[in-house]
């Protein structure tokens, strides 16, 4: 990077800082990171809940004494 490019970069950065733009960009970046983290946590919790539900239903299904006709009816209904 040439000296002129460095000076221009520093001047732009200083102008953005003086106008409060850089601080808003930093806040926006932090908010985006936090939102991604929250969404990831929610997705993980939903996946875990779905897995627990599937295990529970599977265990219940295995504990009951269904005939072949019952299983076919359940498959058709769902």
C-alpha cells in the first residue's frame, strides 16, 4: 500500500469516526454476532427437542402391542 493510499485510508477512517459512523458499524456488527448466536442456540434446542420427542414416540411405540393392521392404519393416518 502506497503512502497516499495509507493517508487516504486514515483520513476516511478519521472522518467516519468523527461522524459516529464507525461506532454504529461496530455496534451493528456486535448485534449481528449476538443474533446469530441466539438463532444457533434456538436451532440447537429445537433439534434436541425433536430428537427427544422422536425417541419418546419410538419407545412408546415399541412398548405397545400393535398388530400389523394397527401399524398400517397409523401409517395411513400420518
